C-alpha cells in the first residue's frame, strides 16, 4: 500500500495496480490474494476448498429457509439476517457425522441447532411476549399450533410507541434441503387492542402435508399496528417486531 503523489489522483484499476481513496488520502496497491486456479487445484488449499463448499451449502440452505418464510420475515427481519442464519446453518452442516469434511450436508446435520433463532436481532421474542405459550406439531395430521391462554395485553405484551394494536403470527414449513423445495402455511390472530383490559385465549394453526417425511420448522412472532379511522397500518419500524424459530421437528 502506497500513497499517490502528484497533481492527478487516480481511482480504479490499471493492470495489477488498484487506486483508491481511504481516509481522505489517495492510495495505491498491487493486486493481492492467491490465484483462483491455484485454490481450485493445489493440495495445499484442500481445507479452503472444503470450507468453501460447506459455507456455500449453508448460504443456499439459509436462503431456502428464508424463501419459505418470506412473508413474515419481510415484516420483521433485520438487515443481517442472511449472514446470521447462514452462520447457524453452517453449524448444522458441521454436525453431520456421516459424510466427509467438505461433503457434509444440511439434511444429515443437527437441524435442532436452529431452534430459537431470532430473525430480528433488534428484539427477541421473549422480550416482547411475557406470557407462556405452547408450541406443538402433530406430524400425523400435519398441524402446527401455537396456543396462548387469556392475558392482559398491557401487562404481558411489550408496549411500542405509536402502536394501538398488535397481532400474533405463526408459520409452519416443511423443507426439503436436498431438492430445494418446501411447503408453507401461515396463520395470524385478530388485531388485538393494546388497551384491552383482558384478552381471551388465542389459538393459531398452520398446517403442512399429513405424515410428511420432511423436517418441519415453525415460526412465531408479533407485529404492531396503528389504527387510524378504522384502518390498521403496520408500524414502519420493523425493529419492534420479533420473530423466532420456535420449533424444529425432524422425522
């Protein structure tokens, strides 16, 4: 790395030289790194190739999972959710005790490691929902459910400035990581006024195919709204909406 001198300052690349601006100064450096072809073929980079292959599978599997739950995720997820999820999926792959390093796959790993993943790093589900809830999946019937007993909203659901109502959301998906396919279903509660003195029990169900042979994932979250002239408007601040992976069920 060297500083550029002279009247004319350059930015961009000429041959193996890169010209750029950093900290108000114009710099120059030569092209670095190892040649891509060498990484592909040199035995010395076998570990690099293995790590790269598994990281690539983690990214692809994370994208598949995000695609399956794209509707609730779009309302809640933070900007770094893709990289955070890929890092967790990589742990699943690394737990594969059947295949050789570099050939390990998601479906042979420990998918339960994804349980509890928060799609919104800004706020966790337990920080918002202060009451107990029951999550269940009946594989025979293919029904995923989240049940909450009666509660007082102002005491057991975190308050968000500007919100007059909130809504619970649940989603269930069966995902085939080998074929890169999935089936998904969603359910959501009615809009519950935050000012209500009490709220009766809530049951939400989202089903997939009965007797599915796929691993099944369930998401549970909360979304906030503001009522204006009888119309519900979601708050633009997604940071207030928690969404978590609350169940992982493998056949």
